[in-house]
């Protein structure tokens, strides 16, 4: 199975929401292939179906058309093998559980044994060891999101799906966490799909960026980001970085001018 | 040392700000009441003075204690019965929408029927003992707990629910680890309504049957124009309600320290 060429393979994916006001095409004919250990970002205007795409990849939504393969097998089976970690914009911590209990819970439900030592280790990797017995209401927004990341890592996923994980944080915390995410990826090389609407974030973090159109979301273009790694904080001032940002902007505006 | 001082200072401040005003207000009301009774020389079978009422309580405290504990016992047993049934029903209804459509109309029917209208029937069916009172209390406390429990079980964050689904959590696990803890603040909010209702239910039940409990003390005192006894029973009922609410609030703050609703 690990011989399959792509880690994640999204094929002709379309999804239609049935609402009271008729059908709503969220995404249309999406094809994406993600290699093992690749960091890929999906960017697009709000409401373009990025989240729907991510939920299809995670197997939480059964798409109307098309299919998603993870390691060559249907995602619904992968969910059985429990190899997907998810981080949402909302940290989704259970307020009645401590930090460490939150990190452990999903792993325990996942049927993993000896989760406590793993939970301690993942909490350590996001720098929150000393806060392990705190409750979520005692933490800042950035710390909560780190816990949420540790919880996903505690599942020992081969695929990490992130839906605007830094979306609700202040600029300073955001930039710190961005660099930590870069470090984390560079040291673990997990396959990561990040949904974001920050061009800057996408360029800084990814190997490749997929740009989506307005609803119904389809792919307008893809761009390989060939900035050298490890990426330092200073990289954002480099000329190449600025060029990538401009190219993504053009792809995004191209789409909106088309529609008008 | 400094810390200790500020701590102590804060404590006396809390007493000053939160306890002093209501106690003062209560004392003022009692004093005005006493003065009015004395100025107008109101006969005791119309309205007793506070001193007469307290005198009545303290000359025979055992009388009020024994009747009070009967009412308290009925109210608490009924509340436990009503709240438990309501919670179990809420679990069923939150589990299957079809069951909610099936059962909720009946619950609403129970809610809108005045309890005073049903009480006499219960006496015919269940006799003069404790049972009809417990059932009346159960009926009156059922609905607030049911509605809040359903809301609490259902109002879980959809992303959190997705996370549970992403690790293939079973329905049972989702209820135990997510929905039920999530419903606790809603339950305690319902208790704040249901606990005072439980005392009302017990008294209404006692009006219709039996000779025990503060409800029947009120009925008998009323027919004898024994106003000090009647007032004493009312005051003790009020105190019971306050104490029960305090106990519930105490457990709420201990158990739900994480909740911002408390």
C-alpha cells in the first residue's frame, strides 16, 4: 500500500449540499495528488468550499461524486485505520478536561494503548509541558490551538489536515505558530493539507499551493513553492517570496475578474 | 503576610457587599411590619406581628421541624424522581429525533396542564400517604429538566463532534464523553427552576390529602384562623427553598468550575 505513488489522491471530487433553497454546488471536479511528506496548502476566497474539500479528504463527508484515496485505499477505510489527524480553526477542547486529558482523549477513543506517555511527548513538542494540568479556560488562544495540534499529533497520523488553524489568533501568536509549524513539519515530514485564506501563510509553509475559485469551488491553478528549507523568519523579506505572493494574488484575482 | 492581609480584607469586603444589604433590607421589613401591627393594633387572627410568629416557632420547634421534614422529604424524593425521569427521556429524545417527535408533545401537554387541577385525581388514585405528593412533585419538576437536558445534549460543537467521528467514536462514547458533560450546565440551570417548584408541588399535594407536612399545617391553621402558625409555616417553606437553592448552587460551582454559564 505504501508503494502507491501518492499519499492522498483526490479524484474528480464534487459535492452538492441539499438545502431548503435548492441544491448548492460546493465543489466541482477537484483533482489533487499529494505526495508522501508533502506540505500542500489550499487557498481560495471564503465560501469556496475549502472546508468541504478538507472534510471529504478526512472522510467526514461522503462526496456526491468522485473519491478520495489515502495510500491507495478509500478514505473510509483509512478512517478505520485511523491515520488522519485534524486541526480546526476552533481548538474544540473539552472545557471539563485538563490539557493532558484533552490530548489523550481522542487517542484513547482511537483504541491506542499507553496514550499517556505519548500525550506527554506531544505536549512537550508544542512546548506546553508545564501547562498539562491546566484547564482550557486558563489558556490563551494560541496555547489552546497548540493543545489542539498536540491532540492531532497524539493520534500518530500519517496525514494531518488543518482548516485555518491560525485563523482566529492575533498576528503575533500567528507568526510564532507559523514558524513552529514549519519546524514541526521539517522535523517530522508528515503529509499536511492546510486550508487557509492567508496567501502569506501558504507561501511560507507549503511545498505546493492549490488555488481555488469562488463557489462552486474548482481549481484555478497550482504553484510549486521552491523556497529553500529550513525556512527562517527572514525568508519573507526575500524577493522570491514576494514574487510567489504576487503570483498567488494574480491567480486569485484572475478568478474574480472572470466572474464579473 | 501582605497576601494574608489582602485575603482577609477581601473576605470582610465580600460580607460587607453581598450579605449586609439583603440582611439589612430584611430587618427593615420586619421592623416596619412589627411597628405597623402595633400602631394599628391589628388583631392576631388578621395578621400576626413578627415577634408573635417567631414566638410560635420557638415555643414548639419540634412541631415545625417534623412537619417541615415531611414536606422536604416529599419535595426531594419527587425532585429526584422527576429529574431522573426527565434526564432519561432527554437521552432517548436526543438520541433519536423520531422519539422526540413522539414524546415531546406529551411532555408539553403535561407542562401546560395546571398541576392544581391534577392533584385531586392523584389522591383518588394513590391515597393519602407520601406517594401522591411525590408524584405531583415529580410531574411539576419534570419539564424544565427535560427541555434543558435535550438542549444541552444537542448543543455540542459540530467541529468537536467531527473530531469524535474522525476517530470512529461510538454513539455511546459520544454520549458519555461529550454530550452528557456538555449538558451539565444546562441541567443545573434547570435545577434552579425545578427545586423551588418541588416545594410548591409538595405543598399543593398536602393541601389535598393527609395531615402531615407544612401544606396541611397551613390548611389547618387557616381554618382555625391561627395566623402565627400559618405565617410560621410560610416562613419555613421560604427558608427551605432558599437553602435548597444554595445547596444546588454550591454543587454547581464545585462541579462546573469550567463553565462560564455558572
